[in-house]
C-alpha cells in the first residue's frame, strides 16, 4: 500500500472518532464520511504503523443506511460527523463503539444496552459556542472548525439548533463588521471577539448571548452592537461579556459581566426548574438530559430506599435536585463558583430541604471526606471529558458503601476509569448509552457499579 493509490473497499463498521473502517489486504483503513455497508472507491491519504487513512473518490454502492444530509456543509463542517447516516443505524453504531472501546481498554466483554434515542435529532442544541475569526478582506466569520484542522468554516445555518440563533448570528457578524469590531487573532493575540455563545431554554425558548472578548472592559463599540441586537431581536433576555485575555484555547474565564438584561436563563424539565448562568455547565440537549436523570433515578430507586447521595462535579445541582425526592440527603460538590451559586438558588427554587452544596475541587474534597470517615450509599460522578485521575477515583470509591453511578461523555476515559473501579471491588451492573449528541459519533454513557458483597 502506497499513499495516493486507489482501492475499492467495503465499510465494516463505524469507529470511535466517527470514521468508517475498511481493510486493504487486512490492513485497517479509516475513512471519513463513510457509512457502514458502503462500497467505496478510496484514495489512501496517509499510512501509519497500525492503520491508514483514506478519502472517498466515489461511492460505488451506498449502504442502505446512507441518507441525504440535511445540511449543505455536511462533510465539511467539523460539528456533525454522521448526518449522512440513518438515525437507527447511528444508535446501533454508537452501542457498538461503546462495546468495542470498553472491551479494547478493559479487556472484558461487558453487556451494553441498546442506545436510548434522543427525543429530537435536530434543533436539539441549547448551547452553541461559535469561535470567531476575520478574513483578510475584513469579513467577520463564525462557525465550527473543519475536522482535524484549525480552518474555521463560516456557518450561516445549522439544523442542530433553533433557526433564530442562525438569524441572530448573521446579524451580529454583519453589524460587528460595520462597527469595525475586530475578531480575535490568536497568533497576534489581538482583536476583540473570541467566541459568540448562545444559551437557550428548551422550556420557554429564552435566549441569552455571551460575547467572549479579548479585553477587560466593555468597549463603546460592543455596547452599541448589543443595543442594535436588542432593538432588532427584542425577545433576547440578556447579553453578557466574558473577559478572557489569556493565550489559551479555554473558552470562558471566570469573569463575566452583564451588558443588558439577565446573565442567566431558566430551564424547566417536568416540574423541576434550573437557573443557569452564562458560563455554568448544563447539558446541551436538555430533553435528553431528562432521560439521563430519570434513568439514574430509576436505577437507584430500584436498589435502595432513601440513600445518602454524593453528587460530584455537580454543576448547577442537576442530578442532586432530581434525586432529592428519593434521597435522605444529597451532598453536591462543584468547583466552579457560578455553578455553585446557581445550585444554591436552584435548591430554593425547587424547595429542596435535604441538599448541601460544597464549592470545592472534587479531588481535594474526596480526600478530606475520606480522612473524616464519611460514607455515602450512592456516589454519582459526571466528570469532564478527561475523566478522573486514579487517586481521586480510589478516594471516591472509599466514600461509597454500595453504589457508584458514572456518567460520561467520553467512552475512552470512561473505559480507562472502569479498569480502576473494577480493581477496587466494584462491578458494572448496567452500561447504558444515551444519544445526547445526535448526528455525531459522541455518546453519553451511564454506568451503574455495585460494590461486591453488599
């Protein structure tokens, strides 16, 4: 096999990362924009020690699961990997990816439940973060990066969020340019607007906008732009500025100021309300989040009555509040101050009497609780994509008398952490994928571990 050569291949399955897997003389080849069951003519792009990458020259015979994408930028924009794959096939391939990734990393064949579908497969995103750039012509652009690159694709319409957001974004880009507001240039560390972030309530469709800016103050130009936005889109509930002057790829700093209106919105799922600040974490697909909350609630309620619960990496106390009615007590640990403040307000908003909020680094708090011989019947963690380090996990497991619920958006770090958890006398009872991110290869996974001999 040589780079530049062409071959006809069959796509066997989809893999973690979103590509399709084919083989040339039994050597793995990963192909983007493929679909399981395709017969493709491909050109080899690059050859590594254990696999090659290829690109589609033409589709010889399409899979029965290949469909016409509902977006003109499908295959170019790096946001949606699987718009060309029928939804039932997406769910099947996500389950297979969870199974194979866990098996590869842990060495064990665990039973994986079928992927639970999202209630909506388009216009489901209630948080949108667009990086901003500027062409040499002075044109302001905002969108997503092309996959495996730092090339920004300008987005005019995205079917994965409310169309109103696309209209607002176009208005912002046009008027920022008219006002001579510069976009951020990361090489020169100059320019004002780094990101434009939209937060929307799935409950009442309230929208707030956050400008992430390379400044420590709100300029007159940004103030004027914000006034123009509110004049044109009077339904917007708030516009904020997040001040990020660091040379970093982290989007938000910890300093946010309100320009107009509110710096928060209210999300409601069933009869539970959540106040969510501009840069507080909440799931991007709230209707699917409700499925996750209810799944975790059922798993716990079926096994234990009125447990003492620890909710770590708790955000605005989304799990804690949802579980308070079936718990004797809930202790929530969250490092981000704005999220902890929201959690305190949410406890009052929902009249919860049995929740304690601890604003602290989770790993340090695990260590402190272990030293004080504190125990919980159930520990729930929903960590960042990087997962947990070994020391934090081992301390967490010492805190649990009976059960651990691990919610993850990254199957690779989940599988890594599963090895540590199962070596500490915990057994995975249930592994449940949930499709939080339709039309991408990403999956949310719930794992219920039980302690041996409980």
